[in-house]
């Protein structure tokens, strides 16, 4: 069901001008002289104003002279002073998107400095995989090989692991919901564990009931597709602390009886992007054999309307015994995360959850930045630093006690909505906070950056693979503490 690119990554010390490739890609700083292949040609382009090196600017040369490669592509890197992993990643992705619209064997990229090997390598991986997973004629062709000229060979394992993780997360999000549902998602997790070397335990609906996961089961009861909980365990530091990662996995969200309109439902196959990121991140961690222990918990359901569906006014009982008044069946993600967080908090005291939780977070922060909420400022800063270092974006939202009233219920311990227009993203975070016990916890609302509504210079439309890179960086830093 899940088919990923088989592209290989290598480094090379060969002269760029003598290297045989279908495409040779040269990054150009806007504020520095260029001394690479076809420097005279680039000087003419600059003089005529046809290329200045601004970030993501592209100029292809289809018949370059004095170069063995069949085609040359200049890509703007912007000013060197602004260099960061996110910018180099996006530049490489934009270049790969241009170079992979036809079948090619080898794409080579001149890495501007060895420190940017991971940024360039994973960026190329981002750009070579499109969303057309079921087109009879593909619109994107991953090459056989990416060559990172002057790249740091020691960084290749991370490039390969993050690339494969990114491809897995994006393919899961882009897979049609008729093919990806709780049972098949759990099977994909089990396959990843067998292939990469981490344990996967899957709980079916009877086990979920025995484990008192009433909140999660309530969301699933309107669908013919039964719920699943996939528990991933990677042990790279026996006896050491455990990093807990929890992912929201709603494989399709109709809104339940609080039915979404067509425009709001059409992309709801992406509502499992948090679980996809956790699975792909754990796969990458296991492939890298990092010295860290990781627990991943994927709460996987389909939210559908039917005669058996959860109703407004229902009161649910979560794993920790707390009761929840349901006032909107479209606020379902927090209900499945409640039980998943309860379980994870019983296993470790360091948690991060990833969820396409609220449209309100997109209203507040746009489509490129995740909302970060935490019950522990120090832990929140550690997670934020890892996200930033990985080239992704998050912004901290307040979580003080003045927001507690947002989820106050008259008939239960809490309600599942904020009850109004204000602070909707924080209301979701406040709800989840009720289920993490004494653990240090971060909630990342990834509703915006997990899905691209339309293509841009660096991204194809569809699933983006948001947070896979950040999870690897979190785990690396956690293992080094």
C-alpha cells in the first residue's frame, strides 16, 4: 500500500564541472561572488538582472558549456548572513521540484558548506516526492541518486533516515482514506517496526475497552472501521529515561454528527498527520540507532456520522476516570488524545504530542507555524529549540490558569469545546492538560504546517511531512542529556 522512493544519497569530492549528472545544481549567495561552474554565464545573468541569487530564485541552463552535466540549475540561497537550515532546506527542495518533473538518473547539488549537508540532502528529498500517489501518469519522478558534492559524509546516515521518514509521513497523509484507515495504518506501523527495528504493539477495540479508553472509543463508534492504538517502543539506552511521543491519527474526519461542510471536509484525510509524524520520526530514530529510549503512541480512529455515532450531550469517561461532556463531535482529536496521553503519562514523565487539533491555531499563527503549549516552561523551551534547529517553526502560546474556565462544564469534569470564538487553540491545550498527570508535557498544534493547500516554490500541495525532522532532533538532544 505504501510505496516510497528508492533514491540513494551519496557524497562526492569530484570536480563539479567534470561530474556526469542529469542535473547539476549550484546554490548562489545573493551577497557573495560566485566561483562555481559556468561562473561567466552567471555573471552575465546577474549583470542583465535575470538572476540575483534571492532565496528560491531558479534559472535553468539546458545546454551548459564546459560542464559534463547535461543541465545546470542555479538556485538562489539569499544572503549568507540569513543562512539557516530552513532556508537551505527550502532552496534544495525548490531545485529538486524543478529537476524531477521528468525521469532522471542522477541529480547533483554543490553543497555550499559541509555544515549544510543535512539541510540540502533532506531538502532534496522533500522536493522529489509529489502528492499524485494514484495518478496513472506521475507528475514527479524521484531520481536514482542524489549526489551531495563537497557534503559531509558523516551526515549521510541522518540524511537517509530523515528522507525516508519524510517520505513515509507524506505518503501516509496523501493516501486516500479508502485505503488508509485505523487497521491499515496500524499495519503500516507494524511493517515499519519490523523493517527498521522497533517494537510495535497494536490494541484492538476489545483491548481498548479493557484498558478503559472510553473517550477514544466514543469517537470511533460512528464508523464501521474499528479504532486502533499503536504503541511503538525503541530502546537505544536500556535503563535510561524515555521520551514519550503521542500522535493524533484521525484517518478521516467528517466531523461526526457535527458534520463539516464539503469545503471543510475535503482535505480531512490529513487529520492523521500527527500520528504519521510520530511513526516516521520513530522509524528514523531507529534507523539511526540513536542512544535514546522512545515511546510512541498513535491514537487511530475514523470520525463518521451514523446511528451509533457519539452524540452532543454524551458524557464520556477517559482512562484516568475524568468525565467529558461532548458539545461538538468535531472536536474529536482531543478526545482520542486524552486516553493516549493518559497511557503515555503512565510510562514516562516527558511527553510531546503532535496533533492537527484546531483551525483556531491557523487563524492565530497562519499555515507555516505550529502552536506550542506546555505545562513546564523549561521543557517547552527544550522542545522549541529542537524544532527551530531542525528548520521548522513553532510559537509558544500562553497556558496560565486564567484559561481554565474555557473547558468548564456544568455536568461533567470538563467539556470538549471552548464554548466560544476566543482562544480556541488554547482551549484544546487546556483540555489535553487534564490527562498528562505529573508529566512534563508539550502540545504541538500542527494544523497549519502539516498540509499545503496549494503548491509553492518549495512545497507540493498535500502532506508536508511536518515535524519528522523535529522529532529526530528532539530525540537526539534527549539522548545526549
